[in-house]
C-alpha cells in the first residue's frame, strides 16, 4: 500500500502544493517559494523558481521572465505553478530554498 499525496509535487525533497495550471491559478496569500513548471511527455520540468512575501496573479502575469517560461513550455497552456507556503518566513529563508532548487534543477529561466 502506498501513501499517495493527492495534491502535491516534490521538488528538491520539498512537497509543494499543486501543480496548478497557471491560467487557472488564483493568488496565494502570504510568503511562498514558487516554481513555474512545464510538462513534457514524461516529466515535470522547473522553468523558474522564485520567492515572494505575497504572490499575486498580477505579479505572475507581468513577470519579466514570462516569455522565457512560455518559450520553454511551448505554449501558455502548458505552464503550471507549484507553491510552497512559508507564512512566517523571512526573505533570507526563502532565498536559501530557492538557491537549493536552482542548484539541483538548473531552471533555464533563472539565468
């Protein structure tokens, strides 16, 4: 018998909420680390990792790396977001997590 997490994806040993299709995602209250993902036939791929003290739909839709995300995903409909809520965190803690994910996944749109 396996323990299945119905909604969650593990990235760099961290269980994120999602992935949610980026077009249908609603803003998240509070501090988070987030990954922008796209799917190829076999795998989820990390296109970008970021952190925010209050992530909202507007900051994602106008993100300066959005064109890179779409380029990697092939289309906007193949973009997803995974969220790791860290409500009481400080930026330094979130940056440590994003650094680990960058090191282990080499997201192409973080360059």
